[in-house]
C-alpha cells in the first residue's frame, strides 16, 4: 500500500517534498523558517503563507466570518513578525461551497480589515474558487527595514529563552467551546478565553523589537510551546530547558477554565497552540524587550530537545496538522 500523509507528521512530510522545490536566486532564506526572505536591490522582504480549512481549523457554528478573517490575518502577520519584519500586505484566496451566504464573505472581509488596518497592512489581491468547504489561504509580505532576519537556527547554549504574548489561552478557549457544544453552560468569567481562540492578538511589534535587541532565534508560537521550542532546538543544534516557576503566571490565568474542563492548566500552557505569541532566544547579558518575559534557558544538546525543570515533558507536545 502507498504511504499516506496520515502516516507522517508535518515535519516528516515537509522533509520529503521540500528538497525537490526550486530556490530563487534572490532567496537567501528559503523553506524551514516562519517566512522566506527575498532579496531586492533596496532591501530584503519576507513572505509566508498559511491556510485555514473549515472543520479542521475552524467551525462556522463557533466563529463568524469576521472571526475567521481576523484569525487568517493574524496567524500570517505573526509569522512575518517572527522574522523580525514589519508586515506590509496580504494576498487572500477563498474557496467556498455554493451555498455559503454572501453575508459570511462580507463578514470575512470585515474581519481581515479589523485585524490589518491598525497595523497599516493592506489586503492587495487574491482569488476566489468553488469547493466543498470553506478554505481561506493567506500570503503575507513584510519588510525587514534594515535589520537581519531572525531565524530559528541561531540559539546558542547560555541564551535566555523568552516569550511575548499569551500561552495556552486559545487552547483553553477551544476546549471550552467543545464543552459548550456538549451542553455545559460557561460562566462569564471564562468567556474571554473563547475570545482568545476566535481572535488571537499576537504582539506584532515585539518581533521588530526582538530583532533590534539582538534576538538570536525566534518563531511564532502557533503549534504549542513544547513543539515550537523543539523546532528552535533542532534548528539550532541545542537543547531548551523551560522553567515551570517562570511559566506559573501563565497557568494561573487558566486555573478556573482548567477546573471546568478537568485538565491540568499547565497542559494548555505547554501544549496548546494558536495564541501566536513569539518565542525567542537572547544572549544571557541582553536586556529583554518590554513585551518579552524569560521562561527558560538554552543548554547544550544533550538528551531531550526540550525539558521542563530538567525533566522530559509528560504532556502532549502540541498540534500537528496530520497526526492532530
């Protein structure tokens, strides 16, 4: 029987086809980071793309068209920020079933505008097509504005590990929506977490600040802290040790929701994705930019790629598109 994509995780699948893809002569950084880097005569740019698929990334009964537009924009703008670049424009393509209400499409456009306008980002084109379900594909372009791109591969033993933005809140919101589907009445005090899932708010300006403050590696926290920290560790040839004490405030913010869901709040902090914060490493002597807080350190590559208080993690490592 031929191998199927369900039998590989995302990293394994990419490793099989990515080496076959051509690389442009003006592409100093190709696949493997949050965005590629394009070299132009007057400066470098970054480009990245992502897709949202109905019932895989979102459910229409949970999210309005505006919510989906917001998420589609923000997850791509965060990838641009993770390279140390300033987002400039989006190209958006939409696949729709014939019975999709026109109002939903208009709401999608409104959500894109609500996410982009405060950052002076334009939606400059795209494409429409028919299909069996809604799919939103976004390509984002950004400008490095004179700074070198921050890659995943620059972390060195002794560096600080820091993050900007929230951890685990989108995952908590997703879990609460599933509970609401089953008939659980959610208290008003946790509904902000549902909003964090529907409309994440990545710290876009923090990416440029990190680059200018000497960040050695950085990425967008889209698939969970453990999985994404592991990506930095493998790309850089190092290990990353996280501190449960330093992550404690993140867990405390999820305590009530975790009690409702019957889950340990640290599981969301470590394994939950789609907050789209930034994970970065900085030299030990560097002052962290205002939006970043230290959560661990970089160590030599011995044993597990990521540890917590020196021990291997006991929770699921995060989201994968094919293995879940």
